């Protein structure tokens, strides 16, 4: 115990001042920054451009062509059904003054049901878990898995801790091309572009 300005204190070196507390915080922050920058420098980082890799693979181009064709065909089918509904509606409007209330109801219900059918077909074809999504999974997912395995092998072989995708949502403001591993991935997969 110490007597400081008439008060007993339990601090062996006296009461810590605000300056000492601030200095300890600064030293702690500097130590954390130094350690984290050392850890970052110890990791090797590379990047790939999966868009470039995918467009360099003939199987992907074929799969994408098949998906695009299906999409166009299905869209034409849906547009044809909307054209049919539009014709029914115009015919209904032209005949409305001649129709009884029961006939009007029947024609209105027919148009409403056809619209529901088309919306359901749209959802079935293009919805979140629709046929287009499933077809894309069936055709493209195996290629994406193959690319992932190749990226992993290139990273392990090169001693890289992190591989970023230049094509994705990650923003790379600057990238030295010597760290671009896209060609290495293509070579590993057997698509030698060099």
C-alpha cells in the first residue's frame, strides 16, 4: 500500500496514469498489427479467372450452348401461350356485350386458368429449382468441380495458401500477372493453351 496525495493505494508503482494506459493500448495495437502483417507476409496468394478458364474448355461451351438453346425454346413456348391468352382476351372483349353472365364467367375463368398455367410453366422452367437450373447443374457442375480440384492441386503444388477468383465478386484492384494461375489450372486439367 502506498500513500498518494493523502490516499492509500494498492498499486505497487502508484496509480496508473491515463498516459500509461494510452501507451499500453498503443503498444498492444502495434504488436497486433506487427504480428498480423507477419502472418499475411508468410502466406502466398494467387488468383485465377474462372470465366477465362470456363470459356477455354470446349465441354463448357457445348454445355452452355445446350442450356441457351433450351432456354430460348422454352421462352418461345411460354410466349406462344401468352399470345394465345391475349387472343382469348381480345375475343372475350369483342364478344362481351353478346354473352350472358354465365358465359362471361366461364370465359373469364378460362383466361385466368390459362394465365395460371403459363405462370406455373414459367416457374417450372425458369424458377429457382426449375428445369433450367437443374440442367445447368447437370451440365456445368461437374466442370466446376473439375476446375475446383485443379485449382486446389495447383495451389498445393505451388505452396499457395489462398487462390482468389478474379471473375467473382472479389474485387482485385491490381494483380501482377505472374500470380495468375489460370493457365496452370488449364494445363493441369489437360487443356494446354500455352
